[in-house]
C-alpha cells in the first residue's frame, strides 16, 4: 500500500509539472509584473464634506429623518412598472398634434422633419447620438418605466436608457436658479390635490433637447403634469401642460395613458454610440434604414 501511494503521488506530481510547463514558458516571454506601491494621504473632514454635494437647510429624500417625518398618507401610490398605451396607434408616442403656435424654430421643424423623412434621412436624431431623450419624450419611448414611490420622493427609472428622474414630495422649494445645474429631465416637485398628483418640472437642459420630430425647447421650458390612477389602478393617466415662451405661444397640452405591466422588470441599458451604427433610423445607421425600408411596426418607417 505504501508503494502504491508513493507511485500515485509521483504521477500526480508529474502531471502537475506537465500542466505547468506551458504557463511557465509563457511567463518567461511575458513582461514581469511590476510591484505596485501607493501612498495614501488621509483627507480632512472638510475635504470629505466638500466631495458630497449638499443642500444646506433640508434633508435629502432618503434621509431616515425625512422618510420617517410625520406627514399625511399619500392618496395614491404609483409604484409599479408602466408602459405607454399605444393601442390606438404607434404614433401616439408623440405629443402632437394638436400643436400650439410655434415660433420660427418650431415651424422650421414642422417643415423640415417630413422632408427629411421623405429622403430616408433622420432629422435632429440626438437620441441616436446618445443624448438623453429628456422630458417629456423619455416618458413615451418604447420601453417601460419603473416608478418607486416613497413618502419623500418618487424615483423613475427608464427602461430605454436607465435615465433617472426624481419627483420630490417632501415639501421642498425649487433650487436656486443661480446655482442649479439644468438636466434633460429637469427638477420635479410634486404635491397632491385630492387623488391627483400634480408635478411641476423646470430647469431643463435645452441643448439637443427636442419634442416629437425635432421641435426645440429653451431654458424657459416648464411642464406641469396632472397624474391620476384609473381602472382600479391598472391605468395611469398623465395630462401634460407645457409652456415655453421662447418657443411657442400659451400652453401645449397632451394627455397620455400608461398601462401597468406586472410581468416585467427594468434591466441595465446603456447607449453606446458605436452600436447605433446598426440601428435603422439613426443617423449612423441610415444605410441600414434605406435597405430595410419598413420596421416591424405596421405602417411605421424605420426613420420614424
């Protein structure tokens, strides 16, 4: 038995040596791994505080003291996954017509967009170049959205590009206009009027921020949303009231409905510019769009 054990051990050692030989040969040709030494310099408490953006005077929405503060219960809860209702036609992802009276830039978009589409060309395809869709178009992109409602805020995560939108419910005021950084989804503050959630959004980025087919917005663009739950909570209705005195006259109104989707989740999604060369309808994928002609959605061209 001892001899057999020694023979077995010898075979195992030999097998290990044979397996290691190619790796050893590779290591001899590879550069030597350098030793990494780092010097850590402690940061002061003031420096650490400077690294975290703060708004002095009020708590963040996820601070336990804010979440647990006494407040009336919300009359509705829109927590869930929602998808734009396109049952009456795919083009209901658009916010018009009807349209308000546009200024010169909006009129230009109404004229130029259909001409570009007739040439099989994209028009102001910023989303295809990885710009965020922005409000309100993020709400009607053809992917669901997850809404998570807490006592202090509602967090929305878009399935289209994981865009995050926060609707604050904790009674705060809008940020100082001289300090705020505009965003494509803006800053949103909501309150309840009966069973309706009323949300006002402003401070939106205007660069490459379009509605429908290339209608521009300015930094004065604002949206008021009136959100209700219908049909035993299976339908969410949102009335959009949009104003931009630099781009159109009066109010631009549009009402959308979203259906609750309980058998789906929002997964990771990233806009990678190189991949868009293979997407029909984007500027980078125009040749593919011309080859395919029609999309899988009946009556909708790829460049729509």
